């Protein structure tokens, strides 16, 4: 019991999401995606090396 009100609210929210058209700043999105900033790639590789060093002892490649 009581599921009707919750389902009605979910249906309302789903309809709003489906039929609404959000205001998207495509110029800002293009600048963000096409910036060519390599500092994030460098940070990711450093993080990968730290993870490899920490979990390397659990490697099953030693046959």
C-alpha cells in the first residue's frame, strides 16, 4: 500500500526528463572536450603506476 503516490512521482519525473530540452552550452562543451590539455593524461598515468606498484604483489603472471 502507498506505492501509488511514489509511482506517480517517478512517472512525472521520468516524463519531465524525457520531454524536456535542457539548456546546453555547446561552445563551452566544445572547448572543454577539445582543449587538448595533457595534464589529465599525465595524472592518470601516475595514478596507474601507483596502483600497479601497490597491487603488483598480487599478480598471477608469474608462471
